[in-house]
C-alpha cells in the first residue's frame, strides 16, 4: 500500500490487484483530512489507524 495525491486529496492505493484508491478523509470519517501533506504532522497516529492493516488483504 502507498499514499498519494489523487485530485488534490490524500489517498491510499492498495498494492494488490485489483488496485483500489481509498479517499482517506472519507474512509476515516474526517479523522484525517484531505490534504496530502497534512498527514505527516500526525504520522504516528495515521500509522496506527486500523484500516491500514486491512486494506491489502
């Protein structure tokens, strides 16, 4: 999985086929914003987000 910028929004891309793009702000119910750069200010909290453990399964 990797993070990226899709249309100016923070997005997770799965590494396994089929590749999916997940809007982080929507998937986190606003816990994390849409700004791709802002996530680095809360990086430890982001890495602990349970969704990250389940997306590439």
